[in-house]
């Protein structure tokens, strides 16, 4: 036997959520994508040629569950918040030489690479001007309580020179997907 409840409006009596069903499912906010965070880089960050460098986002724009650490530059899934998450990033690489032969970014979960994006080979400026190369990406991944996510960038430059992640042009974030 199936039961149905049809109403035009439900008004909560108190609190910030409504409990539905025997399992105590709640509806809040309405249906927010939290936890979520967004960080960016306040000052240029130097990165070494031909080596993966952890992105050190130090300005927190939003962090609903205080899960991003500006001391180890990682987001850790809060207790009771496991699920499917969308992560996004933008690294803007700046190099004073005239060739970047490879550039990419990778996302790691618990220290292991889960995805990456690259800008391909042979990005150069024939006139010797400064190179500015964006690397953007998004990825959907299942995350369990206590899992941590980190962002790394990589570039191979001419003359083996260091490059920079550009302040305020680089950032990343993530959010839990509702209904996933």
C-alpha cells in the first residue's frame, strides 16, 4: 500500500531543517551544495621547473565547514559529509622565458593522483615576451569522511627556469553535489 501526502505549503515549526521519513532524512537550506570551499592565492608563488608543486591557496573566500587548511593547503572531508563532490581549479602560470614545453595541473586524493588537465606541448612566445598560461579543470569524485584533496601544478620551462603561480588569478574549490 502506498501513502501520499499532498499539501500546498509546509511551514517548519522551529530549527533550520525539516525531517522526512523513518531514516531521519532532512531537508535544509533549500537543498544546498555544502560543504563547499573556495580559495585563491594572495601573492605570487614560485614553482620549480619540471616538478609538481602544491598550490598554496591562502585566502579563503568561502569554507562552510572550516575544512580547508591554510597551513597544509588541503581540503579534508568533514565527518558525516561523505558523498559526491565537484572540484574545480584555475592555475595561471607566468614565466619570464619564452617557452613552456609542457604545463599541467593534477588533483590528488589522499596523496594519489585522481585526475589532471594539461595545456599540451610547445606553448611559446616568439618575441621573447612573458608567457602567461592558464590551466583550468573540473572533476567529480566520491569522497569519504577524512579524505583529503590537494592541487598541484607542473611546468617544463626553457632554460630550466622557475615559474610563478599568479596571485589572485589562481584558485580552486569544491562542493558536495546534492542528489548525487
